[in-house]
C-alpha cells in the first residue's frame, strides 16, 4: 500500500508543479491581441480567399481594426461577404462605410469553336499558360481565349467553367465573388472585373484582339476590328478605340445598347436584358400570311 | 493539307519508357528465378506463381474498382515485379493463403494507399515480407533445404547459414562457424544441408542480373556497391576483433544481402534522387544490416535496414543536392 | 582523338544528319520577302522605309531600336509593298516589312568578288573600327539566340576577355548548316575569327567541333596550322575536337568543355570567366561585314526531315517564306507534321509555313507521323534519370513539381533560373512527363519576381 501512496503523491506533485510552470509561462509570455480582431474575424466569411488583398480573413480583420483606429475603413472590402458583412463589421467598429458597387468577372472573348477556325493542333501540356508561351494557340487569334481552364483552376468558388461546346469559360453570376483570382490566372488578360449593373445588366466589348481589321476578321467572325462606329454612336462618351480595339468604360455606360446595334461584327454583348418584343405591324403581317 | 501540330520544345524523345525499365528488371531477375526453381523445385514454382498472380490481381482490382483509374496501372509491369520480389523473400513451403495476405499488404497497403506507382514511401515487397514476418513468425522462419524437387508444403526444413551465425554470436563460440558452407557453395547456392529464402540463395545469379541492369542503364552502381562495400568493411572489422563474428565474405553471401543490395534497395521510388544521396543511403543500409544481424533479435537484418532507410529518403532528398554547374565555392 | 566534353549531364540523341554530304545550293529568290522587325534580342528595329519605296539588296530598311538592338537590311531588290503584321517564329503576329521582289540589284558598296581579304592587307582595322562595322551591318548571333554581336565584343569593365571560342559544335540532331559552311568557306571563317580576336583584344582562339564531323576537324586543323601556327602570327589558335554530346553547343557547356571553366549562375555570363563565344556562322558574317562591306541578309539554312523527298542545305536570303524552301525539297509530306524553326531539341513549332527565314533560322526541320505527337504522360516513377542528364546540375523532377504547385519561393531556392531549357530532362523521362513545359513556366515567373524585387529597391 505504501508504494501506491508514494506514487500518487509523486505524480500529484509533478502535476502541480507543471501546472504552476504553465500558468507562469502563460502570464509572462502572453501576447496581447486586441479582442476586436477576434470579434471581426467571427463576422468575416472565413474563406481565406485573399480577395481583399490580405493574407486570409485574420489578416483582413487585423487591417480592419488598424483602419478603424486610423479613422477610416476606405479601401478595405471583403468581396465574398459583400456589403452585408462590411456593414456588420463597420457597426461593430463604430465606423461608417462607403457603399461599393457589386462587381462580377466578365470573360471578354466570344471566339467559340463556331466563330474561330482552328489552324493548328496543339499537342503539349494543356494549360493556358503553356499554350500561350507556345504561340497564338490553335487559332489565328493571338489574343483570344485558349480554353484550357487556368481560370477554372484558380477559382475557389466554382464560379467559372469552360463550356465544352464553345470552348469559352462562362461565369456563374450567383457564385462569383469578384475576388479576381481568374483575372490574374488568365495569361491574356481576357477576364475583367466589371460592375454587375442594375438587375445584372451590363454591356461590354467581347473581344481583346488588337490586330488590324483584316487580320482580326480572318481569325474570328465576331472580332472587334476597331472601325470606331460604336465610339461615334455612344451618346455618353463611354467608348474609346485604341490599338484597333474598342473598350466600354463601365463607369460611364448607361446601358442604352446603341453601340450593340451599330457594331458590324456583333462584337458588343449585352447580358441580362429582356428579349425584344415583336413589333405590332409584324404580327399583323404574320397573321395575313398564315 | 492537314493542320500542323505544335507544342513547346523538345520535339524529340528517347527510347526509354516505364515499361522498358520494369520489364528490364524482371528479365534481370530471370537467372535468380530459374536457379530458385532448380534448388527448391515445386515449392518455388507454386510460391512464385501465387505471389505474382495475387499482386497482379490486387493491383488490377484496386486500380479499376477503388481508384477508378482510366488506364489501369497494372499495365506498367510494376505489379509483376513486386510479386517476384515478394516471392524471393519467402520460404518455398509457405502456404498459399499466407502469400495472398502478403500480396495484399504489399500492393494494397504499401503501394496503392499511398497513391500507386511513384508515391509509395516504403518498398512494397519488403513491407509485405515484414508484415508476414510479424504476423506469421513460425511459418516465415522455417526454411526448406535445397534439392527437394517435388515437395511444397511437405518440404524438410533445416538451419540456414544466418541462423548458424546468430548462434555463434550468441554463444560466443567461433567454432560453430565451421558449420557454415564454404564460400563457393554459398556463392553458387548449393548449400549441402541448409536452405534460405528462394531468391537469396545464389549470389552468382543475382550478379548476372546486376550486370544486365547496369548494361541497360536501368540502375547505376552507387547503391549496390556502397551497401556491399560497407558491409564488407564493417563486418570485416568485427571479425578481426572477435572471431565469433563471421568473416565478411560469408556475411555478404548469406541471407538477403545480395538480393536486397541489387534489387530491393535500388527500387526507384524509395531510394534517393542524387548519386551522393544514394551513397549515403547505401552506407547507412550496410551499417544497419550488420547491426541488426549481429545484435538484433532476428537473424536477418536487410529488410528492416532498407525499410528504415526508406523513411529517411525524403530527408536525404531535401538536403543532399547535386553539384550545380558553376557552383562558386563559398 | 582524345576528345573532351562538358562535365555534368548531357544526352546522346539520334543524329539524323541526313544532309551531311549535301552540298549547299543557292535558294531561289522569293516573290515576296517578309522581314520581321524583331529578329534579335532587344528592342525591335524601327522601319526607315515606307510603302512604295524602291530598295536594292543591302539597303537599310530598319534601324536599330535602342542600344540592345540591330538594324535590318533588305535581302532583295524591289518595292516595299507594305508595313503590316504577320505571324513570325514566336507564333504571334508581329510588325513586318513586306517587299515585292523585282530583279536582283545589289548596293554598289558591297564587294561581291570571291577574293579572300586578309587582315594584313587592311592595317586600318582597329578593334573599334571592327566593332563599329559589325554593329552597322546588323550582325547578331547566328546560332539561334540572335544576341547583337557588337555588344558581346565589348564586355563590361568588370569582365576581362581572355579568348574567343568559335562554336562549330552543331550538337542538335538534323542540322548541318554550320558543317557545310565550314567545308565551303573555311578560309573566310578563319579571317572572321581573327577579326573577332582583334575586336575583343585577345590573342587566344579556339574552335570547338564535335567528333561526328571529322572532315571539318581535319580541314580546319590544316588551315589553322598554315595560318596561325607561324612565327609571324601573334595569335594562338587551336581546333578542339569534342566528344559528341548534347547540349554541347550551349555557351556555358562549350566554355566548360573547351577551357574547363564553369560559368557561375545568372547573372554571370561566359565573359565573366574570360571567354567570348561566337557561332561559326557569326564569324563568317563578321568577315563579310568587315571585309566585304556586306550587311547581314543571307545565311546557310538546313531544310530537313525524314519524310522530305530531297532534304538539303541552302544559302537563303532572309525574308524567304519557309514554304518556298519546303517546295524546293519536294513539298510538305502527307499526314501529321510538325514544322520547326530550328532543331528538334530547342526549335520552335510553327503554325504556318509562311513564316520567313530570319537571322537566327539555322534549320527548318519537319517531324512527321508518330514522332510529331507526344505520348501520354504517366506519374513520375522517381527514377532520377532527369537528374542524371541535367547539364546544369539541377533536379528537373523537383522544379517541374514546384512550378506545377506554384511554390515560387522554393523554386527560386532550387536555382530554377539556371535552367538553360535544353530539354534533356524531358527527352530522357521514361514516363514522358512534360518537365520542361512546367519548368519554363516556373522560370519565367521566378525571373519576373526577381526583377520586380530588384525594381523595388
């Protein structure tokens, strides 16, 4: 019996000493962290996507608290959480927040298999980066989408997928958080973050080809040839043509769609607008012929 | 005119392929295989066939039904190789059901769970052998004598040279070593009264295999030479200090040393990627083998030495770098 | 002969020197000549002609676009058709000058005679004068890299040149242009070497030739002895036979093989260990530029391929579309083909046969049938054969993996920027893995990171 008692006492003493040492260490080596950082972290989505530009949500929480102390939360925005989360964070920190427009990734290329003929066969590593380094790709357009899906790989939200029929990636508006990963991944800078627009409506030039007209037309049926008709037509001065390519400034565009109607190559695309209603005269004519 | 094909350079490729290397090693094992049929007869044929069939079956089934791979990995020939090497580590009177368990361990646990060819950390055949040794110690440590043509499960067993050496060390009696067959018999494999594992028995056949692999540039000399040289030196020093330790030539020619040095330690996946690293690896294996053989519980140390060093291979790969071109001495 | 070679790695691909014995033919003039403005490392040249201008052979059509740049001269006489964009060897549309060919009228300043001009006959040639003539003639590295030669001849103050090494190795399979040039113009090449040595202010010269060209070694050795191994010569020149091995033609490997000195990792260059390396074609171009006042507008090009009816070596005017040369060799073969500007190891695969011959096009290689496609890659079996063949002592399996998973920090630590993109690793890999594709990607990204880090400082 004695030895059991001794064992218990010895172990108990070791335990007690260890506990005291740990307590002392936790006090002496404690790192002070502002409790607000943990609170803000709780509010953030926790996806650690890096879309805010900081290393993970904890990095963003740190920056937000520092920003609050400095007096402003300008320039800090969580694209995943959006206005809702930023509002909650601003409330917690007792700050006001500027309203930012929701953005979405836009793939500015319509060079589908139908529109763009293949002139060569690529037999190497199937990534956009490798194909871009090899040359123009399998078509005659050295600026257009290569369709190997580097953007798809980069997206952490499953918001962009290459359509196997057209060979061009398509963005799921609901899932896109405009974090910008696909923009960085595309070796040809085809993807751009643009304003989502009211009711998701937006107008953009779906082409980034800077070749002169004849060369661009030969490569793709719907390429922008830089003719400038859209620039002249736009009543708001939102379109500029530079290097044989038209660009619509989404800050100035009012979605009037005049440019789309006047583009001879159908290179300008308008999304999420209602389908055009048939005119009344046409309906009468149809009834007559039937 | 059909479209031109494009890709980045290089636009040419040598004649080497995974299949060429795997089948090359299998061909290198043929002399040892034929010799084991000669010495161990029916038992050897049954054990080899069962082991190869089981390994191939398990790899095919796992690749098709569990991993659902497009191109079934059994086609590259590595399963046949694992089957042969596993069989070479076994006694020729091992019952079929034990062999199948061994194959399941080798392919299923040691190879496929890690991700298949190229990703395993430990040598699959050795993991199979080690698992069987631990699970079935009695069956795995009784070795049939050579020369029994028609017997399989009923083969008569006897002491192996390794067990003789172990006794000598334990008792400290050097005269026991006189029971060892002479070096030539050990080299050719016709031990008068003893046995061993199927593949270990004939050093000559294994050396022929080594020659073939070096000629076909399947492996380089670094690992086999460093292992054998280290064992020779270390065992030699021990023998000089105390004659109860066997002479270095016998040490090299007995047990799984030649088989391990030539075929098991040189496995691509589990050995280091630089020649410097391979030499370090070989020296360590040689050292550990002698240590385990002399002072460990088991008479055979090679398999455990290789498995231990397999675990160190990633560390060696991390720190041992090849000599860079134009390296400026710091 | 006791031949040397470089010390680390290397492979021995099938030679396929189909055109070894085929004497050089003069290629027919094209109907339209296309001159890309970027045929060299550095800033693209700037056009000095416009649509409708008449030009002769040797007329300046584009001036150098900066310090690291070179002028471009017309190789044909005719009228400038337009200044437009066209697909060049990079695979992209780039600015070009297109000239409609009319007749074959040369500039009067060019000496078209066959007379061999010697340095002794021209005492006015100071090092500065030679470098200047080389610069104005637009001479660039003819081995394929196209680095402006005049810059190489004037090393930075921190480096001192000790010798000139002529790269006559031609280690790539198929290509025989340099060999034919040596057999047909050995005297001019040696005068070119002399000019290079004077310009670089050195007295030692080496000519590295692989042992698969015994006729060239014999011929040049004989001529070197008669020209340089005489009492009056202040130069010390030797022909160095080298064991056949790829990539011996790589600058760093050649310097290691010839003078047993290894150039350290970038940003070090061969002149940091005292060697100036020039391709044998460049030496010939230097002779023509300095002695014959002939700017760079034509070159020796091999047109070859196993399925070509009549592969051959051509003296071709730059700007000639490749289709013309392929037609002269019997036309493009039926079936699957890869059209390469250069050899099979480092050549560029092209999407169009209309790409023109440029300053660095030493070969047009056609790879056909099975050889034109890659096999399916299998998982890495960790055989370490790639480590054994890498001439820079790197670990390709590791660099490829790090590039794939985008671990740039570790890739930089593993010296990915030292890779010379020779392709030995991918050639050897039994699992047919696209090692170089991945490493190239990683190398470009890491070099970008290093540049932006330096720019921030």
